[in-house]
C-alpha cells in the first residue's frame, strides 16, 4: 500500500476534525456515548473507507500490470507510463471506480 496504516489513520483524524471544525458534519451520537467515543467510531469509519479505496486501486494496478506483462515485447519508459494510465482508466471505468 502506498500509505502506511498510521498515515491513513492520521489523515482520517484530520479529515474528521477539519470537517467538524467547519461545521460540515451533522451526526447524532447515541445516548450514553461520550463525545470522544463517537469521534473514535467516526474516524474509524473514515479510516476503513480510505483503506478499502486504496486496496481497490491496488487491485486495479495489479490487473494493469498483468495486461502490460502480456504484451509480446518489453515496454519501457514513457510508453509504459502512457499505456499503464490508459489501461488503468479503462479498467477503473469498467469497475465503476472513479480515479
């Protein structure tokens, strides 16, 4: 994965706190739940969403690598980058994934 789990956790915390500070979050904590426990659950939900999204993109990248490996000749440099991007966009579109 491109990002460490700790970095993703910090991104999720920062995202939650920034949205809350700007008043862009609207939520209700369950009765008897302290505010800090509610925050933990919301940050965990953001963390899980980000991790799942990164994993989906990794799966797409792996599929693109298989496609490029199937070419009859070795592809290098700029040509490889262009083909990688083209195939990645195509596979992502087929899966309904937005890059």
